[in-house]
C-alpha cells in the first residue's frame, strides 16, 4: 500500500534534529511509502492554519488521499 508520510518539524527543534536520521532511515526501508521531511518555517504561509502543538508531527495519507493519521509522535523509531 502506498502511503505519504510527512514529518512536520522545525529546524530549531532539538527533538526534530535528533529524530531526522531515524526518519530518513525509514525512507530507505519502505520504498512503497513516500516520506517527506517538511520544515514548517519553510512553508509558514501554507501551514499557518494547522494547529501544531508540538514537534515532530506526522501526517499519513493513503493512496486515495484519505488522511489516516495526523498528530504528534514521540520520536521512537521502533
């Protein structure tokens, strides 16, 4: 199943910086998933309406465009 997995983060966030290598490892492990790392400050105008309360925040969308998950996650690769 193809999934789009987007990690919303901030470059200034230490937790995000620590999590990024693990997230990028998943990119190679699941070629059927389209993984994206998005710094919210690069897309502030577009993402302004989202209620981001903490970082990192993960969005998962299935192949039909349906939102499967949106929320903060603890950076635990396992």
